[in-house]
C-alpha cells in the first residue's frame, strides 16, 4: 500500500511539476549582421540572423522577423551555422511581411556565437524600410526560454533605383539548361550555363564569374572572352548564385547578370505513418497521421496510396471512409520541392460489421486525431472569421454608400 | 450606364457577395474522404473509385511489415480475387485470438502472473508460458505476506506497469497479482471486465483519457473487502515532451536533448530509440493541444 501511495505521489510530481516550469528569459541575443542594407531595385541582398548564446547552452532557436513588404520581398531562407536542422512550422509571408523560421541541432548544445539563417531579399521598390527581429523569437535550452528580448536586432534596408545600362556597353543574356527556373528546386548538382553578348561597341575581352551561396559575391573568376558556356558542380545541397560580368576591349564593364541555382539531392527526413486504430469495423473510418521535414527545399506534399493504387496528394490527418472488409496496406510518400521522396507504410484490417473487437469501455474512436483536427479547425475558424469580417465590412460600406446616394438624390 | 440605376447595382453586388460570407463560415478544410480515382489502381482494369471500394479483389493477407524507402515492397502478399478471411497464424491479432505470431497483445510473463521469462504465442494463438518463471518463495513484491485470517490482502499492480508512469496510447492493459482468496476484483467499482489469468493474477483492459487516469482496486472475498490499491497512469499527447498539453518549440528543444537515447519521454513509437521516426510523430502533431 505504501508503495502504491509513494508511486501516486511520484506520478503527481512527474505530472505536475513540469507544467509549472516557466519559460524564463535568459541572456541569449539574436542580431542581424548589418544595421543598414543597401540594395538596387531588382537585385538581391542577404540578411544573416545570428545568435549569441551569451553563456546559455542552446539547442533550438526561432527567428520571427518582420519587414516592409512594399520595399523588399523574401526570395529564400536557408539555415547557416550550427543549428542545422529545420524545425516544423516554418514559413514566410510576403503579404504581411513576416518570417518565422526555426532550427535545432542534434550535435550538442550551442554555446558559441553562430549565424543561424540567411534571408535573401529582393529589392522591390525604391525607398527605405525596416527589418526587425520580433520579441516572438526564441532561443531555447532544454525546453526553457533563454532569449533576452532586449537584445533583438533591427536594421534599415535602402532600395536604390535600378541603374540604366551605359550606351555602348554590352548586355549579357544568361540562361541555364539544367536549372532554367531560378525559383525552382532541382535534384541535379550539375549546372549548365550559357550566355550571349548583345549590343556593345567593343568585343568582350574577358568574363569574370562567381558561383557561391552569397547572392552579392563579386565575380572574380577569369574566363577568356571566347567562352560562352560553363559547366559547374554544386558542392552541396543549397542555393547558389551564379554572377557574370564581361570586360570589353575598350575597358568598360558590363552590368553583372546572374541567377539562382537551387539544389536539393537529399530526401526528406524519415516519416512515421501512424494509424489511429489498426482494427476497425466496416463503416468506421481509418485515421492516419504523418509528417516530416526537409532541411533544404522543404516538404512540398504528401501522397498516399492504398494497396497498389496510384499515389494521390493528401494531407494529415487523413480519414479513409467506406473501406470494405479486408486488409489494407497504406503507403505515404513525402516529396520535397526538388522531387526527392521518402516512403513509409502501415496496414489496417477492416472486420465485418458486428465483429467483437473487444474494445474497452470508453473506447475513443479518434481521440488523438480529434486533438489534431480540433487545432486545425480552430486555425480554419480564425481564417474564416477574418474573411467573414472583411466581407461584412465590404457589405456595410456598399450599403452605406447606397444610403448616402439615395438621400442625396432625394434632396435634389 | 444611367446614374439612377446605381443603387440597384449596389444591392445586386451585395446579394452576390452574401453567399460568399455564408460559405466561408461553413468551410472545413481538414476532413478528407476518398476522392474519385483515389483507390483506382494503376493497371488492374478497375475504372473508378467505386469499383475499387466495393470490390473484394484487393485484399491483402499475411503479416505486413511497415517499410520505408521503396514504393514496391515484397514484404506483403497480395491475393487477388479471394474473399477476406482472417485466421490464426496470419500475423494479425484478430477477434477471438489471444495472440498471433509475434503480436502478444502487449502481454508479458508478468501480465500472466509470472515474475520473469519470455512469453510466446502458440500455433493455436494461445499464450505459451513455459519459458516464464516465478521466483521461489516470497510471493511478488511489497506488502505481500500471507493473508490474515478474516482479512484480504489488497491487490497489487504489476511493477512493470507501475514503473511506466505514463503512456501515449488510449488502450491500456492493467494487470497484477492478488490474494488467492479473492473472488471478485473491482476496478473503479466495476468488476465486469476483470479477468483472472491465474489463481493469484488478474488483468483488465482500460481506455485512458489524456492526462492523469486514476484507478482504485479492491479485492473481494464474500463479504470481506481488501484495502484499496491506488494506481495512477498519465496519458501524454505524442510530441508533448514537456507536458504542457501542447506541441511546440519547447517540446522540440526537450526532444533534442533525448535524441539517440531511449528515454520514453521522446520515444513516441516505443521502439526504444529516440530518432527520426519519433521526430516525424512530433512534427505530425505540431501546434496541437489538448
């Protein structure tokens, strides 16, 4: 009896004490690498977010960055530094001007200053805007918040007007047969590039190029003026920038042209396909949950197949209704944006109606899935409420305008 | 357009816009049912989803192992055209079977009233306890002792599940030992589902809710009732490592600290390793709360 009571006490301690833990603030700071960024309209600029643990031992971080979406737009966010795995729930929104990007490491706590993410912005409109780390940013050590919100960086971004090309100077037209779309991801590390010279009063004497992960790297690798194509190999997965300029025989330089090359040759992380109940009756639903992450290009979609049917795009949690009695083998494939894929599978058996599955009292058909779908419903509800509010405002405005119009008409 | 027709246009616009708002309120985005063609196999002659759903041609029989990395597995056997049958020895724990192959329905030697050993399943889908053993003498664990005349010892919950402290799943097998004189054993005042697996062993399947689940056990012998035995078990939300009933960055941080180990706090699929598969389960519940 004493043993049972002691156990009850221990369980209570285990259960309730962690719930009392406070996400206390700490000393870790998160900063931007510059206080002012200058970019020409139509060109790219990299903004690096760094973390300084300031004595903390960090394992998980998240940067929440706000920016002026009229001035710049996000082209990509990539991990850089010691936090090498992407957290779930990452996104950027060029409509509202917000980025939420988390990462973690499995290689032991980070105790030294490190870069965390590099954000590549495109200069949209001439002008000035802010880039700011929000107080929602996180620096976590073993479940405890360790960020010093007073130490969050902010910067100004200045977008200058685009430069007109100088008369008489050649224009270079660049294309890639292997990676034609700079916005798309490819699972091919071999990059084929070619270019032509347009206009120009003087022949090209030499070309200079750069191929690196920095969007504004100076082209400084020499090619003779006869070269019009190049084969390169991306050393790793990631986003690379090819930049090229020509130097004419009269000594004048062309504008730098370039493009992004996005390479991801690695499949997403492992997926665990879970089924709510692997024994169900005819007429009941089978519920599945599945998810994973992808470090480089991100997960594009999940596809599900039953037995040897074709794969079809689906989302988690997935409900399958109306399965006739039998045994079913479900497979899920997670595709990243470069087309790399990883698979998982699970089986479910559907018994005839009336079969005694010996379910215990209080059997919950979809207890856990319910928790997940409730969260999704709440999120959908929020979106719906926002939309409803917007439509109501529009309708109200129309009605008001109509009333004003009619009353004026009557006065006349 | 005549100026005087403007109000009519505005009213028409409002009428058109109204159903948009109504539709938005009732929208749900998460529930998925089979779509047309979803079950259509790629090359089997079945034209549409309905054909497939109503067909008995796509039954799989035999033990199916989950696999990864290959879209065409040879680990399961498909038998076209056969009616669905389930039977002892097919690797699935079907209704009426105590066990089947390696699936012991979470039972162990301890749940069968033994102290140690390895429980197996016979070809007749019944437990084989020949490799289970009982340590001599003493009678399993604290509070044991021989019954006092006129009194009944309280039931014991197996150390195996006492040590668990928490679990992730709703179905749960509660088991332990009891006084041999016990005629009836109640769990939260209900003895209906309690089974006696031996003269001094009992078990009952229960369904756990999220959070703390408490059970009160009483042994009864005629008009004599034992003292109460209290047993608590916590059901956690998968991914909720820090037990604040939600899955977010703070759980991820704690999970990272468990990586590569075997801590049950991060071992959601209970394969004794905290790895990518557990991470996948955490990710699938990201943002969830109970």
